[in-house]
């Protein structure tokens, strides 16, 4: 019923996603696959939500459902909490009441953007994460994003995350149907995807006084596991941003590999760092080892702060 997803900050730290999910009448962003999910002509997904696992240990993605099914989703959220897990509760922007017990509620703004109606943002709670689909076309990005970001800034959301979904020819045809034939050239030939577009949007978000970053949520874990999880989070985001900024692929891959090892290690990496014993662990590259040592000592990573700053075009990340 659930599948494991490669952990990434850009996926809002989701670890598990449903294998199947009921169809909706409106399109939304698939965070796990970074694509658009369109309404199906004939439902192929099950009519019921998947059951919660007996035990859960990390963030589980719950995609949107139509408003009439919000009660069913609330039951699933409660079951996940009882199982010891947590959820990223992704919702349509007009269905934001209630939500995940840990506050991880993401407002999917794809449908309002396609409709050209941003009024729904005015009722968005400040604890929500705004998910913005970065679609092709629309003229100058800064001019195109300005009305949206100005409206969001009045709501002071927890974070504003832009996602440039991968678009198939069918996606582009459906976007033209939604946006109008006058947008044909922009949709089919405009700038549409990639880290560069997401980076530009993150800079615009920061310039508007909001955060484009989502920190990995804490879970109720034993102290050693919690410390390793925090160390792994820094490594995962460093590896991802390192690669997105065009730095060495080999080093970026080594950092991500180290993050996976740290996440699953039964050793106390923070204690080993204090004892200067990390060199004994072959899965840590020199750069990854320096990150673990710094986070263990200071509770933060200067390299991560530097990469975030570079992502935003500044020396210090907002």
C-alpha cells in the first residue's frame, strides 16, 4: 500500500508515498514524482484510502482528496499518529481546515493558478506550506510571480516552495486546454523545468520576505536515533543543493551516500564525532565527516548555510 521514496529536501522530506490513491476532480502536484496528476476520465485508483501501516517511522505523503472525503483522510491521519508516524498532509487550497497533527499541511496551489483565481490564498492559515507549480510561460518570471507572492506574503505562510514539474507532451496539451490557446507557444516552448527555475523562484520568495526552505520535521525517537536523523538531514540537503548548484557530481553523490548510511546507522555518530573517531567509518567522505563534526559540535552546518545562501544569491541564507 505504501512505497519508499528517496529522501530529499525538495520533496519536503517525504519518506513514504501511497502506491495508489483515489482520483480527484482537480489536478494537483505529485510531490514524490514531481509531476502533475490530472483527473482521470475513468477512475483507476481504489475508491478507498490506503490503510495506515501498523508501525510508521517517518514522514508519509497524503495527497489531496476532494472536500467530501476529508473525513476519511482525517481518520487516516489519526491512524498514522497512533502508529508512531507523521504525515505531510497535502491539500487543495480551499480545504485547509484541520490537517496533520504535527502541523505539516501543504496547500497545493496548482488548480488556483490554472484558474487564474488567487483569492483562495486569503484564507490560507499561516502554518501551511504553500506549494507553487512553476509552469512554463507567463512572461517575465518576476512579473508573473509578483501578484502571487504579494498575496502570499500577507498570509505569512510557514514556507513557500516552488516545484517545476516534469512535463510530458500530454501535460503540455492539458496545460494549453486549461490556460487557453493563446498560451500555446509559451507552454510548448517556454522555460518550464529544472533547478534553475526553482532557484529563481526561491530568490523571489526570499526577496518577498518569506522562506523557501522546509526543515525536516522532528519525530519522537530515542536520543541516538534523533541525533543521527538530524545529522542525516543536513547531509541530504547539502548533497542535493551541492548537485543542483552544479558542483562535483562525485562529491555530491558521496555526501548523499553518507547521509543514507548515517540515517540507518546504529552507532552514535555525534558521540564518535566528539571522540574524533569518525575517520574509522569508511562511508564518510572527508567533506561529509567535516559536516558531521560541525553539526555534532555546533548544532548547525556552516556548509549548508553557505549553500542555501548561494541558492538565494546571498552570502547568508535567509
